[in-house]
């Protein structure tokens, strides 16, 4: 029986949006908008995250497939 080759782990690639938000609510609104655009599409929807920065500000990032 041949040995199975290990597949290299594919690293997730993130796209950070340029805009920085002062409240989590503002970032959440953009997150919902990004997710909604993919709801009725034929592609796999992206993962969308809100990341907190040091100064109590927020940034939104999402994934894409190559």
C-alpha cells in the first residue's frame, strides 16, 4: 500500500479594508453588507471578521479564494 502524501496546509489570505471604524456597530454594519452581497450569489461566501485595534478602533477583514 503506497504512503499517502500530506497536503500542504493552505494559508487563509485576508483582505483588510482601508477604513478604520470608531465603533464596533459601524464595523458590524459593513460586515453585514459584505455578507449579504454573497447571500444569493453562486460563489462561496467569504469569511468576514471584525478585528479590534489597540486604540479601541475596529477594522473589517474578509477572505478570498484563489
